[in-house]
């Protein structure tokens, strides 16, 4: 080793020692700092790659602004030649995941020296050149972090497992997906020592391509819990999408990994004819405490991106990504609510519900509404997944709801489907009114479409978002700003006392569902009657506009 390289190696070792001491002294905060500082550590190593006086150092600075990592990876990540649909191909996956890329990965001299000292065989995968490593900066940093490994070597918490898995799964998968131009999303579940993650049945790691859940992962703190992580691969979101949203469309083979302590292994999830899920290993069990183990997991993640790229052109586009989380924020950036899509239900969390809904839509009102046996049988109204699936978590309202449908952000384009949507909404409104409730927030974004059970079969539209519902005899004057909703049109409230009435709901159907729609004369009469209180919900359902030809 020459003097310059030795000096760099010593400086890097000293930085790593300082970062490790910080992590051990600061607990969880220290671990967070470690993840941040690791990036700076790698940056330091690469930007100092040239020996003193060597032009390589200046070249690093020159090419830093024109990183070629994605171009380099694109050339290295050729077509997989495998599909994610047949059992025959799945048996070939292990050898494919371990196969080298089309080009060796660029590393600097210090990185190569460090790697070779621990495992000389890894050099078969590396192209050692300071200039190329500097030009492909992001890629060489990612490989360098794999060589360096996590600063906290003792893996004793699930967070530390995440720290090393991020190096060998998240980072290479993100780079490869970008290089291949995939339409992808990557997300992680929130770590929760209470076990709530498992109860919510959402994987620790999720990767979607075109809204198809194609790759997921489960992580545990201790190697002894590895089989528990494998078991959770079977039970947490084992389908790529909710079948009802794409009836008749075949799902791909889902890929996955289980990680526990310093162990990581890739799997293919196979569903048998009886519906049971099999976890088929498609890699060795990698030891992430060794540089070769980490690199083979890194390589496997790159090759998984190649498999996804081969599937992507023929992949469908589900309207809802299973496992995804939608957040709604207020005007000041505060979190108002989250919606998480599970296989069998939608979890909705409404933050500060008790404060925002006091006086009208309180928890007891909602509990009575969702617990109403008649309303639970209405097919066009949102309902609880199971009895009692409504609770308060402090001031946060938590609901598990069905059905899972396709969100609507405007009226259907064709007249027949529009009539069906309005009819289904009015059916839900009629049921609410008959049981003594008003919805108070009827608009297209609170309507979902549930496709039919088979291709070509008609589905239904469902009225959702009952969190603003109230008793129909609620005496509250809603002309006060804190009780009014922004979507209400003028004149919707009772002019005498400002109450929200049954007629107010039907006014919302007129103003929020039919306002921007071009209607025939018969449809216009329905719209006017709904907006002026001339019809109740049952009377509206009997209107001639709903006849097959729209005529009286």
C-alpha cells in the first residue's frame, strides 16, 4: 500500500471509530447519526481517493456534478430472460440472483483494498479505478458502504437490522430502479416496539412497480427469530393487489426477503391451489456481518430490479397500491388523517378527532352509526370490516373499513355509469336517513367504485367517509365557522336555525355530484329537485331519469 492510500485508510478508520463511539454513547439518536455520517464518511473516502499531488483528486471534484451512476448501471443491468409467472422460472431464480452483472462495479483503490483484505474473491465483481469510481459517484458510494458495513456491528435491535438491510436492499434497489426507468415506489413501515406493526399486517419493507406489490421484506432484531420473519412473509400481504380490483388478471410471483440479526435470505412466494402460501428460498442465507455476504445480498437486490424490469411492460396498473399509505395534511402542514390499504380492509386514522368533531360528529355518534345493523347491510355504504372495528387511540379515531374500492375524483364519463353512481349514492343516503343520520360530506372524492366479481360484470359505487356524519335531529347551528365544511354550497342549511337537515344531504348530491355534468332535460329536473328540497332520497330514486333511456 502506498503512502497516500495508507494515510487515507488511517483517516477513514479514525472517522469510523469516532462515529462508532458516538453511536454507543447516544443510543437510538447515535444510530440515526451513524446513518447520516456514514454517507459523509463514504463521501470523504471517495473525494480523497487520489494520493497527494495525484490529478485523480481534482478529477473527482470535476466529475462530481456529472454523475454517471445510472448510465453505468443501465449498461450493467441487462434483460433477465426470466418471468415472474411460471414455476419453472422460479427454480432458476437462485442462480440468477447470484449471477454477476453485465459490468463489474466501480470501486476506488482504498475500497478495493479494504474489501480484498477481508475476502479476495469479492474482487471478481469489482472494477478498481479511482477515476471511474469518481465518475459513477452514487454507485461507488453505495458499493463502498457495503464494503464498510454498518458501524454498529452488534445487531441487537430491529432498528440495527434495518440499518444493514438498507445498505444491501434499499440502496441498490433504488439505484437500479432509477437506472432501468421503472415506475416504482419504495416504502418502509414505522418501527414500533409494541408489536403494532405485526398487528396491522403491513410488511416492514414494500416495493411497488406500477402499483403492483412485487417485492417485500420482514425484519427481526435477532438471528434466532429468522423463522418468525419467514412466517410473516406468508401472513402479511401475500398478494400483489386486491383481486377484486382487477378481476380475471393473473398475479405475478411475489419476491421477498427475511432478515433477522445478521442474516438475510431472498424468497419467492407461491400460492397453491388451496390458497396456502409457500416461501421458496431463492438465495443462500447471507451473513451480513461479512463483506461477501453483504455484497451478495446487494447483488441479489440489483438482479431483483432486473426481474421487475422484465415484468414491468406487461404489468397491469391497479388503481390502489396494496400496502400504500395516503396522507392528508392541513393548510399548515399538520397531519389530518392517513388511509392504509390492506388486503381485506382499509385502515383510516383521523387525528385529533375528538377536538375537531366535538358537538356534532362525536365518537358516540359514529359508534352508533357503524354499529347499526340495518346500515351494516347496505351494500352501497362503507361499513366496518368486523363488528367493533372502531376505536379511539387517545384523540385519534381508528377505523377498519370495507369495501376496498377505486377512488373517484369526478363523475363517470358515460351516462349509464353516471346514473348507476348517483343511484347507488342515493341508496346509501336513503338508508342513512331512514336510520336517523345525515352524511354531511357528499362529494366525488367520498365515493369509491367496487368492480364486479368477474370481467364484464357490473360493480357498484359506495359512499364512504362517514366521519362528518351526525344525527339528523342534531340541533347545532352550523352557520358558525367551526361547524361548517368548506365544500358546502350557499343556502344548504335550514334558513331558520342553521341546522344541517335531510334536505341538506340531497342538496350536496345536486351541487357536488351533478354540478359539472351535462345533463339532458330530465336529468336537469332531478338536479333542480334535489337542490331545492323538492324530493327526499326515496323519491329521488323513483325519478324517471333513472329509467334505461332517461325519458319520462
